[in-house]
C-alpha cells in the first residue's frame, strides 16, 4: 500500500477565508508527477516566480502559523493544516494553486482538506516512495531553563508524535497525547482537532493585523470560564491533538515521510522548524530509504482512514 509514490487522482478546488488576512482565497489541488513533492503556486503573482517548494528551508515566519517564501519573496502562510492533511492521506506529490497569500483556515482543522483529497481520489505513481529514517536523537530547546519548550526526534519502528502542553490556565491547563500512526487513524483521531486561541488575545491580535478572519466558526475560543464555542470540543483533549496536527504539518516539510518518534513539551512552529534544520545538518542523524514492496509494511505502517 505504501511502497509507491502517490498523487491525487483529479484536480479539486475549494475556497475560504484566511485566518489572519480575513480575505477570501481560492485553492486548487492538482495532480503532480513523481518526485515533484508538495509545491504551492501563487497564481495571482505576476512577474515573479510563483512556485514555492514546501520545504523546511523555505520557512520564513513561524508566528501563529508557518509561512513559506521563495527566493523572489513570494510567500504563502498558514500551510500547516493542509500539509498535515496531505501527510495523513498519503499524498507525496501535489501542486497547490492559490490566489492569495494565505491558505484558507476552513473550520480550523485538517478535516475539510482531507475531504477535498478524498473527493479527488488518489493515483499511484510508478516510482518507489522514499522515507527519511532517523538514526540518532536530535533535540532543540528554547533555552536551558528546565521549564522551557523543547522538541526532539529519535529512532523508532514507525512514525509517532508525543506532545505535552501547559498553558497555565484552568481551562486548558496541562494536556498530553501520543499519536502513533500504526495504532490510531489520522482521519478519525486527529484531523478534526481545531486551532485555538484565548478571548483576551483577540483584540490585541487584530490591532497587530492578525486574526482578522478568526471566529467561532474556525477556531476554539477559550474564555476565563471555559470554551465559548456552543458545540464544545470535538475531542476531550482537542488542544493538544491540534498541536500534534500542527507538528505533523510542519514536519512534512522535510520533503518525505519520516520514520521516527517526535517528543515535545510546550513546542510550536518555531521549534518544529528549528528541529528540522538541526536534524538535517547532522548527516549521521538520518538516511533516505527507497521503499520496496517487501519492506513497505514494516518501514512505514500508517493508518490513513
């Protein structure tokens, strides 16, 4: 099932608003050939290179989301939820055409993008999939303080992410969760987890030109006494599950599936990107493996549904 590269079967489109810009954006996912990877293409840009490779090397901003930028300064923001959906659906190659500077937030999770990919279908390509195998542990931290955020990656039999969050409030407080792709499903156990923010931060963010498109329709909003969304939470630990979803989207900027275990405490987009830079800078920490039929099940056992 996982030994060959995949793309989507047909072009498929959607539209929505940008979380930070508040502007309508149209997005099309397009089939792509072997070794294309994931590429964003700004079809509203003229006179510059509109293509932006979905690579950790192209991350230009990690404030409240992950932004990619190419050498011509053309950028696309808030890419992590779509990247996570592409990972979760097993898509290696796809060209994402977009007519604005930010991927639409949709409902704040990856679920709408998973639905879009399922509508498009999948196509198997005639080249083996590659996997990045972790050979030794790499860890990055915000500081030397024992309570500071960190994230690490270490050798493992499959792919898994374990995160702990601690917001110091009574609503979210501390949460931890482990997502092991061999044991649970991305579609049912993770992709519906929404982004979140605090009510008291909303005005400040909008004064800074951010969160202009944010609402209870596309984010969990946390007030002093609880969650403000009428329908409540989709998972009892939705906050930490969304952090895992973000992490998967950020880590897929490695350019291939990873065989390894990530473990983090109070980590976020900045640390996720820093980890990839330090991981790939150490040539003894990883190797690229081309999968064959015989080893695909053991190397990359992954529940898509």
